[in-house]
C-alpha cells in the first residue's frame, strides 16, 4: 500500500511538471532596447543604453523571474554628443569605470483586473545601490518568444547617488539644476 501511495505521488508530480513546465528564455540583446530622457529647465537630452545580458523564467505560462544587465559604458546621446556621453559616464553621473553595469531583477509580475495593466516590480541596482521600482508593461508571449514593452516610467537618480546639479543635494542651484527624475522605456525580447 505504501509503494502505491509513493508511486501515485511521483506520477502526480511528473504529470504536473509536464502541464506547468518551467521554461528559460535568453534575452536577445540586439533586438532589445533601453531608451532614456533627462530634463533640465532649458531643455532635455535623450538616448539609449544597450543590454549586456538577461534571462526570463516562465512557469505555468507566466513570467516568474527575470534578471537583466545593462552595459552602462554603452550610454549614447541621440544627438551624438561625445561630450555629453563622456559626462554621463563620469563620476558626476553614472561613474561607469567603477560601476560598468546596472541590473534589474524581477520580483513580481501582476495584472490589475480593473485596468488590465501588467505591473512589473523588481530591484534596480545602479552605482551599487538597490531600490525597488514598479512600472506598467505589455507582455506578449508565445512558446518561443516573450516580449516585454514597458510604458515610459521614471527613475529618481538621486536615490542612486547621482548628484550632479541635483536639487536633492544642492539648494543653491536656482534654474541651473538637472531634474532628479529621468524617463526610461524598455523593450525586452527573449527567446528560448
């Protein structure tokens, strides 16, 4: 009788494994994008950052985990300003010699029934500082590919010790400040 019970438990576990398989998808870094936009009283700058690597785990048809690494040395200005790119990479901003990557690790994916929006929550690490962030996104997936397309959301750079002309750190800037909040929009394409 004991053997029958154990056999039944094993068969149940194996059949559940086939109906809710855990699948790993690797990020296609060439087809994934990160765009940014920063603001100051006299205008704005925008550009891109490349993904270095990443992966998603799907369990029971839903995303259960994910981790992404951005190559901070790849920061580009859309207008092609080498001076701005160098400044963003310097200690004034993202200090890429010391912190060449930034990461995001998914901790939760939920869908709001009333708005039908999917919210992705996770831990963002920039300059060695980790903060929880949450943003809305559209997720489309098939058996072979998952695409996450975020809405534009904001990150507060002061929370990651990015001090240059920040009102959080300096109170005498008048109109010579750079906004603490900057925009991010992320499109992640991951394949089996």
